């Protein structure tokens, strides 16, 4: 069996960090969820690093609600970059 590439593993950690960020901020997050989250954080320093980055994104996204015009512009630029239609 082939082991995952480092990039795939890193992508997985990023996805898990995003998922944990959503779960932890959910009002329905239980004590068991918090304990599982703590175990996940302790399992690998990369988990802590990527979760911290997700928290920064979370905090920034809350500020976008106060500036809908800017939020639309940022989202449009992001989509254009992903599609490769933005000249850089």
C-alpha cells in the first residue's frame, strides 16, 4: 500500500482544522467534542499550527460582514484567481 504524499497529508490536516474550527464554534459542541479536539491538537504540532491559521481566517471573516462591498470584491478576486482568469 502506498503511503500518502506529504502534500496530501498536509491537505488533510488543513481540512481537519477547518472542520474542527466549525465544530468548536458550534453551539451544539459537546464536552466530548472538546475532548476529542484537544486530543487532535496534541497529536501533532502541525494540527495546532493549522488550527491557529484557521482561527485567523475565522476572525477575519467575521469582519467581512461589516463590509459587504469589500467582502464581495475579495470573494470575486479569489474566485478569479482560482479560475485563472485574473491577470497578475
